[in-house]
């Protein structure tokens, strides 16, 4: 270990150049990283129910559903201008290459027929082959819908204010956002004051999850800022602000770029994983930094007249010699633990394991190469810097308070901890949290109403449910 660290210090500029070159090279690949939400990533593909579903999808092509609810703001949907809108929306949806044409249902869909009986048998025609232009045609359309009980609450709501267009779409492998964009391109030209148009279905919901995951571009810098401020508050030095953040940022870049090189897409459930890597990398880096300050202080007190550069070099070597093996073992075990998640059959879990494992190993590699080289190139801590680092801060007082409280009330703390663990183990707290915070979906196979419990009910679902005939309420 001593020889290795001395080599990093001796060739520090070459080491820093090599690390920066690798970082720039990997960053060039990060643009290929995609954030894709797919239901296939959330279930084990070897499960026999999943395999059956996949077989059905491969044969019939049905996978994701899009629902479009068109509601008249005044009167009913049986108005020529509104029916023309429905006709145009249906035509655009049907001609989209991602849509399974045979699955489209709606007033203007070709597969939806008006069936009328007579003395010779029955007459089957398209329900709305052409948009009626007069009251007689509109009355005939109303009669055709009303005479077919199968269309009750399927095509038109009971109050006749809302009609529903439903289509199945193929899995393009490019995420749900492309489907959402295609649907909105078909719908948006028809929006005006005469109608309200709401979108729903699995594809639309998953597309919103993709957009939500893209917000990590805001939360990641925010996490960096918070980590940096905490480190500066704890140490009050430039190195405490800079070096742990450098380790964390480069580790995140390496891990995300490695996913792009491995052609592993991100999903919404792993969008926050870079923040976890930031925390892990910065945590390891700050431990090394604290030990460096301690070793440098000891050397400075023992040899106050010695060259500060040499003292800094000795402090780096001593720090890494003593804490390096422990950190190497800890990071290796943690990384192997994350990599072991690859044996799970759920794709999202595999991606989480790969991404986090690479991030932990990257942080360890940086602490053994780039950081010693950079620290040796920086100006050694001066007297003012060392004094600020040793000052008692809010965190020192907080930790001391917790320490004394635990020691003085050992029995009470132990009893509270045991009671809490028992409560969690028996499911008391978890069940209440689930009932209060997580929406549950219960489908009655007999009557087929949908009950939604929780607060996450959107206006679109209300429109699709309440106005199109699906009962939404407390379950």
C-alpha cells in the first residue's frame, strides 16, 4: 500500500490526466443512456403467468392501452362539430404505426358496428361511417348506440356527455414517451372550448413516470449542493468542500456512463440511484479526509519546522496505509453485495445492482488514485485551515448530545428500540402506512367496478371512470 500511494504521488499529474481522460471518454457515451419505463422490467420473466402474457402479446400484439375521453362542455357529444373531432382523432390514432389498428374502438372506429334486425335477419353497418350533418342523422346514431346494449357505458357515458376512444399500442422498446407524444399529436389539434379531452391508460401513466424521472437532472445538483454545504459546515475548509464532491461526481459519471456502454437503459425506479452513489462516495471520501487532517496535525506538531509539502505527503501515505485496507474491504464487500442483485430476474433490480456496484467501486478506485494525487498537488493545510477544521461545530454538539443521552438512558432507549422493532416486525406500522399512503386497486370480477383507495387519483381517471361508466370510489 505504501509503495502504491508513493507512486500515485510521484506521478500525480500523469495520474490526474489519465483519470480525467477516462472521465471525458466515458462522458462521451452518457448521451446514449436512455430512461425507459417498461412493465417487463418490473416482473420476473420466468414466471409462468408472465410467460403466458408474453406469448399472447407476441401472437396478438396487444400490450399497452391508451384511452381518450372526449367530453362536451355544453350539451352532449351528439353534435356535428364534436362528432367530426371524434372522427378525426380516431383516424389519426388508427393510422399511427404504433397502434394496433384492429384494437381501436370508438364511435368512429371501423370495427364498431351498428346492428339492426329485420324480417330477413340483420343488417350490420359501420356505426358512424360518416359524420351526420343533420338532426335526423344524429337521431339515427343515437338509436344505433342505444339499440346495442353492449355499447352501454362503453362508447358513450350515461349522460351522453362523454365518449371513449380506446386503442392498444405496441411496445416500441423506446419507452412510453414516444407513445404519449403520438397520442397527444393526434388529440391536441382538436382541443378547444367546446370539448375537454383527457388521456389515460397504462402507456400515458408510464410516460408520466418517465417525465418524472427526468427531474433527477434538477435533484442531482441539489443533492450535490446539500452534501457540499454539510461538509463545509463540518470542516470549514476548501478541501472538505472540493475533494469529496469530486469523488462523488466522477463516481456518478463513471457508473452512468458504464450503463450506457453496457447498453443498459435506466428506468424510473433507478433514476434516484445516482443520489445514492453520491452519498456513498462522499461518505467514504470524507472519512479519508478527516483521517488526513488528523495525521497531518500530528506530524506538524512533531516536526513544526519540516517542509509542509513533505508533511502532507507523509500524511497522505500514513492515512491511506492505515485506512486504505479497511476501505478497500468495505467497498469490495458492498459492491459484491450490489452486484449479487443481478441474480434477480427483475430487470429493474439488476440495473440497480449494476449501477450502484460500479459507483461504489469507482469511488474506491478514485480514493486510491486520483484523490491522493490531487491532494499532494494542493497546498498543505495552513494554521488557519487546521484551526477551522478542529473547531466545534453544530454537528459535534449534536453527536455529543446523542452520545450522552444514549449513555444516560440506556434502558429506556433499549426498550423503545425493541418495541419499535417488534411493532414493525408484526406489521402494525407498515400496514397502517400502506393503507394511508399507497393507493390500492381492487377489481370485482362479478360487477367489474374499479375501486381506488388513496389520494393519487387524477382528474383524467375521474373523467374516464365517472363519466365513461367506470365506478371510482372508496374501496
